[in-house]
């Protein structure tokens, strides 16, 4: 069930590096059985597993609102969305396994705190409007960040991202629709929507990662064509997408320095609190401990399921051997 890909037949030779470089240069996909530089493989394992962990941990902030959603329809939509996120995590764990790591190893790294996941999921969700803000801002940022990954040079990763991005697009629209309905409601509902956007706006901008001059891995990832655009370029694109949507919603983006620059044709924005970003990344965010503890408990409680599945697989294997 957690067996990684067998890479024993993937051998490098004098021409292997040249062949790899040629595939990347000509926009061809690197597949699991192709030779690849060890640094490329490790970078992909780190990035894909962190992405998978983010999807799995990201189920928690919204999962605790399923029973409290304001209608049966809202409950059903939110439940489907959380299930989507679980599916994204499983796609991505499977993609990472093709690089020679087991799912058990990745899960151990997550629950031990060794592996990272997106810092955005360490913030609390005190009101229903947070479901709207997460969908509009967090999933919106995810789309901007992840659509270029559909063209990632590593085949299993790029192909997994196609379906994930389609579903994230739905998530962003449901978040926008929640906020739109709240903004068309009572004064109290409008205040709740604005408050949620105020709290999620800056963390969603930080999701793209540190500024380009402080991002040590970006240049190499772009050279390998895993990543296609820099953190700052994606952040700029995201803000450009948000401004007209905020006008439709009637919501104010909480950045007093946000303005359209006629010369650059882009929006100039205020400074992100990078000290807060790094504190959350170091495990000192509002919900870091709670998120990990819940994931750890769920993993321990699910041990009997994994044992039963392994025993079923063993018996099926024995039966197949007997028939043969």
C-alpha cells in the first residue's frame, strides 16, 4: 500500500545529464524511469510532499465548520470541498512515491514536525465568513500558484495538477459566492465578511513565499522548469485578479498603500509582515500545535485501518499465488 516506485533500473551514464538537460530544454516531461539529478529528485520530493501535507492539514480549518454551516446545502458543498482536498493530498502523495519515497516516510515527517506545510493553515476560523475568505483568497492564491505547475517538467506532478486546479477553481468560486451573499445581507453579515477578509488577506499574499531576493530555491526550480514564475510575479498577478473582484463584492482590501501604477500597469502594494510569516513557519502561529496534534491523533486512530488493509493485501497475494 505504501511501496515506493522501484528505481533500481534507473541508471545514469555519461550521457544521462545531457539527455536530462535536453528533455527539460525542449519542454519534454521527465518520467519516473528517466535518469534525473539527485538534487532534482530531492527538490521534487520536498515540494510535492509539502504540497500534499498542505492539502491534508488544510482540511482542518474548514472541516470544523461542516456541522455548523448555515444550511443543508452549505453543509453538502463544504463537505464536498473538504473531500476534494483529501483527494488532492492522495494524488500528490502518489506522485511523490514515484520518486522513491514511501507514504509512511512522508507521514512520519509531517506528524514529527520535520516536514513543512503551507503557513496559511495555521490561522483560526472563528466565523462562517472565514469559509468565504478561505475560498476566495486562499484557494484563489492556490490557483494562481498551481496553474503553472500543470506544465512542471516532472510528468506525474504536472498531470496531477490538472485535475487539482479544476477543483480549486470551483473552491474559489464557492468562496466568492459565500462572501457575495454575506455582502448582500445585513450590516452584521457585511461586517463579518469584511473582518474575515481583513484577517486572511495578508497571509494569502504570503502564501507565494518570500520575496524573490530571499527565496533560495526559486532560481534552480525555474531552471529545471518545475516552477515557471517567481514568487513576486505570482503575487502581483494574484493582486491584479483580486482588485476587480473586491469591487464587485463591495469589500475593501486591507492595504492602504494599494494603488494602480500607470507606469508599470500593475498594482503597487504595501509591505507584507515577513516577521509574522517566518514565526508561523517556525511553528509559532496561532494554530500550529493544534493542527499537528489533530493530524497525529487521526493517524494513530487510523492504525487499525492500515493494519486491516495490509492483512487483506497479504491474503489476496497468497490466494493469487495458490491459484497460479
